[in-house]
């Protein structure tokens, strides 16, 4: 069984030469790690890194990698362990845990997913054994990963051999099976296309049965226009007919109107003469009133005690019978 990194082992002791900044970030990272705040712990350790190659820098990077490994951040853990190994080649645990992070990425849920990562892990274990050749965990993991790769190679080779050793009949059957699957897929696509085409035709047919609203509106407008023109023509014809009837009726009425006889004409002349006499009288009366003639005022009172103006021919004749000279 694969033996992962020992997460409780931090490079806690600070070697000589470490500065206060490194010590402060070290303390913060250790405190967060013990509280299982692995992301915060990794950030604290990373803040103390300067890129220098020293034992103190190597242990800071190693602790960062250990915190990221605990957070299951395999790729960033691998990078941190690589920094630690580079800062201090004697830090063999950096190579050991870097190999473990590489295995986590290449062997997932009992299946080899990345052979290149497993090959990198083998190299990391071998580098660790150069410094600590007797470490049992490193040896164990090295053999374990080698065995995984060997088994994977055998599976792949067996599959290749099986493909090559198939008889012509089996190859033919496999090809027929593939062709049938392909034809089935094509038929399925064809049916889907035909169904879509039929649905499209049905939709177009339904749309064809429905009257076009724009055409209908246009037709309604045209019909309204024709109806309006027809109604206008009818009104004009009706007015013309009325005009003709009025003209004709007027002519007929004019033709049917009786001509006045002499007696009727004489009455009109008498009426006009009477009106003229009234006008003359009114003018004279107005003139006399303006001059303040007392005789005229007396005559007016005698003719009409109520003070009304005498305007009709009948009143003149009555006054004349009383002996008043006009």
C-alpha cells in the first residue's frame, strides 16, 4: 500500500541564520497548521520565502508543501516541495513528499491516469534515497509505484496483443458491428430529420390555412376605399338628382304660378303709396318735434291721445275725417 507524506512532521526547528521575518512567518504557519487551517498555514509559510538557497528557506518551502498536501492541493504541493529540494539538496524529505504529490496526481481511485506523473515520482524517490538510502517509507513507495507502472504496461500490451490476435472472422464481426451501429445512428438521424421536416410542413400548412393579417388588412382597406368611393358617388348622384328636382320643381312651380291680375297689382301700388306717405309724415313730425312746434304737438295728441305715431293709411283717413288738414 502507498504510504503518503507524514503530515504531522513539520520542520519546526529553525537553523542558525534565520531572520526575524522567517521566524515570524514560521510561527504563524505552524499555529494555523495545528489548527487545521491548512490554506492559511501554507500562505504564511510562503510569505517567508525569498528565493534564497538555505536550510531555513528549504524548511519554509517544505512546510508550505506539507500544508498544501494536507489541503489536497497536489499540484501546488509538488511545486512547494520542489522549491524546498532546490533550496537544500540535503532535505531528502522534500523529494520524498514531492514523489507522494506526484503519485496522487497520476494514480486516482485505483486507476493509473497519468503514467508520466508516476515516472516523475520514481525519480523523486530515487533522489531521496540518495541522501537517506535506508528510509523504509521511500523504498516502499518506490517499489509500489514501479509495480503500478509494470501492471499498467502489461494491461496495455495485452490489449494490443488481443487486437492483433483477432481472427479475420472476429475482425469482420467487429467491423459489421461497427457498421451496424453507424447505420443505426444514420437512420436515427434520418428519422429525426424527416420528423423535423414533417413538423415544418405541418406548421407551414397551418400557417397557409390562416389568412394573412397584412393581406386581410390591405383588402379591408381597399374594400373600405371602394365602399367610400361608391358611397361618395351615390351621394353626388343623389345631390345631382335633388338639384335637378329642385331646378325642375322650381321651373314647374314658376310655370304653375298664376299671373297677378290688375286688381292685385293696384293693391300693391296703393300699399307702396301709403308707405311713402307714412315716411314723409314721420320725417315732418321729427322735424317739427326738433323745432318744438306746440301746434304740432297738439295735433299729435288729438290724433293719438296715447302718444303713438300714426303710421298707417287707415289712421290718416280717420284723422282726416276729424277735419285735420294733412
